[in-house]
C-alpha cells in the first residue's frame, strides 16, 4: 500500500526539464535598432523585450519598439528591465502581477529560450523579488533559462545573494557604470581574482569601452554596448573565447 501511494504521489509531481545554458558570450541588445545577423551561432543575444516602470500608483509596461534582427538559430534571452520612480516605490501585489505577466509574455516571443530580469532592487524589495521569481517559475515553460542581473556591490560587499538568492539558473553581476564605488570594486576583484559571492562567479557583465578584470570560474560573459553593435566591436568579445 505504501509503495502504491508513493508511486501515485510521484506521478502527481510536475515533470521538470533542466534548462540548457546559453553560449559563453551573450551580447545585450538594448532599445535601439540592432541587426546582429553577423554573429556566429555560438554567440547569443539578450535583448530588451520590455521595460516595467514602478511608481507609487502601480506598474506600467512598455514593449520593445525598435527592430531586432538575429540569425534564425540565435540563442535569444528576453530581458525585462525594471525601473522605479522613486527607487523605493513599493512592489505591491498588483504591481508584481504586472511584472510577472510581462516576464512570462516575453518568454513566449519568437526564438526565446531564456528570460532575464534586470532590476536593481533596493533592500526593501528583496523579499518581493524572491516572491516574483517563485511566481514566474510556476508559469515558465520547462527548460526556460532563468537569469537575473545583479549590482556588482551585491556580489562584492553586500553578498545577500549567497544567503537568499531568488530561484534562478544564473546571476550576472554588472561590473560597469558602478559610480563612485567602481574603482574600489575593480581593485578588490583584481586582488581576489574571483567574485567573493559564490552565486556571482559563473557569469559576469562587462560594457564595451569600460575596464575588465580577469576572473576565475567565469563560464559566461554578458556585454552591454551603449551604442549599436557592429561586427568589429562584437568580434573583440567572442574571438578569444
């Protein structure tokens, strides 16, 4: 009887599929016209699919307006960028539902194999961030890659991600445009040779034209370009990997 009950309970557990990881080089394509058909098959694209504005009165979604062209077989990650006005604007249940739906909708866009949430969540919103990912994960198709960006300070000084990171496949520390703390963070990384926070070591985000640091354990590099990508700029990032 117990064996039969166990078999039945296991049959009722939803099947899951482990997500295949993206390529070792991913280029961010932000809100501008981009033609990335020149990229080889082993370079993926994380494109801005939607922006969600959080305000004290709620959340508003803006879809991508600019054209994006990639190879038909390109590894595409849909990015949902969150910006708050003010930065501490509350993540209410209604606002979280809007954001969740934006991420799930982006996951169904043509050719998408993963989703990424780009949100510099303040301390007051970290529990809301974890709740958001729990809700998103129940609605994503099995095998969807789940990625989140992180402030470099979360991985070097704060390190809250080691204790209570949202349920994602990847954390991407953005080691660029770091403000006045940037030089000190870069100095520490050069000294340590790796991200202090374990959850931040497998991937890293750099920016075209800004300094980089050699880090151990990095399997995937994400690259932001404040300008439109061209073949020369892109090749500099993938030719040596």
